[in-house]
């Protein structure tokens, strides 16, 4: 057994100790470093944090959502996943049809006084339920534009048609495993202005050696406390699934970050996390009867022996 999260804990500590205090889009403020890297040997376990509970069900449903090529939060809500609610809700409350309380201070409203925060949650719950109940409303306000699922599976070509980057990279791994072009990108400059959130995990590349599949992710921006633990687990799961389809063992997941930052209102939570002793990392179980990524459902993916400390809550900066 091994403690795979140590590179993550080391980077958190490095940012807190030597990071640069900066402003940011949300108005919250961050402490950040540029050009950080973490490496995880997936043959030794699955890098799901143990120093706080990370809800693996949300990671599974989000990745399956991406792999479906879906960009509407309805699928996520059907699986009780609210990761992307904020961005869809923003489209709704900024529309001419919305007649509820003023929530234009989008970045900070969920951190406002308790009374307003309660109202905000009530409006969000009504929005989510309407997405589930009203297909036309979901089509109009549940769609997030050309986010990951669209770019991975339906990259629009100038001359018409689309490119399925995931299928293309799987084919390359099988046919030309020594290729240096086994890359999937989510960053399309033309689509950035119309996306709910321009892609943070921008591109990833695969590498095959000694019958092992490794992957490196470049992430332009990483919320180290809330987002990055999800990204580590999500891409490690994706690597396992593609290794399964291509008949390879898993190698390393390499996570390279541009702006790796801790939000100012997460400092206390980070200190609490770093004070905890990590446990051995869990193991990933994939249904042995499933061979292709399209075949996997929620019940086909599990973590075994996941021992963890308690949840640490922190506000989302949007």
C-alpha cells in the first residue's frame, strides 16, 4: 500500500509557504505558484485524497458526463451531482425571463449573509427541479455551451462535421503507441467566449512504454483545495478506463498546472487538511466485464478500502 496524495500535500504546503498573493476574477484573492507539477504512480493505488473525504460518486458521474459528450446539467442532476449548477444557474438569473430576487453579484452572493444565502439556495433548488421536470427549460438553461464533453467528443470542424478526440486517441494508442501526437485538447479559442467556464484542464497527452499507459494533463488554472483533488481522481480514472480499452496496464498520471492557487477564504481549511495524517490510498475497481469506455455505468466503477478523514467545507469562488 502507498500514500499517493503526498505530492498534492507537498504542493499545498509549497503554495502556502512560498506562493504569491494575487487578485483574481472572482474578487476573492488567491495565493498562487506558476508551473507546478505532481506525479502519481497509479500502479500503487488510486490517488483519491484521504486527508478529507472526496465524494467519488461526483467524480464518476462528471467523467461519464464528459465521455457522453453531454453539456447539459440534466444528466448530472439525475445523478445528484451539483458540481456545475452554479454556471447554469448564472445563465438563468441573468436572463430576461428570470423574475426572482436580484443575484447579480454572482461571484460573492453564495457567501453573503445567512438570510440571503438561504434565499439563494431556495432559488437554486427551484431551478434544479425545473431542469429535471421541464425538458424545454433544460434545453434552454441547462446547457453550458462548448465545455469539455463537446470538445472531447464533438470538436466542430471548419468545413462541417466533428472530430471525436477521445475515440481518435484510443485508436492511436492501439495502432501507433509510440506516437507523440496522442493528445486531446479542450481549448478552442473560438468557443472560449461562449463557454460557461473556459476549460481549466486544457489538454492531455498519452504515453506508452513497457505495456503501460501514462498521461499528462496541462491545467491552466487549478483551485487547489476544492477543484484539483477532483481533477487528480478524474483523470486517473480516465487513464484506467482508456488503459482497459487499449489492453494496457496503468503507469503514471502527471499533473502539470499553470496557475496553481489557493483562494484566500480557503487558507484555514488548507491548514486543517495539512495537519491531518494521510491514510493508505484506496484501490480502483472496474467491472472486469466492461472493456470499452462507452459501456461503463456508475455501478461499474468503485473505490475499495477508502479510509479517509472527515469532510472540510469551503465556499466556491465562481
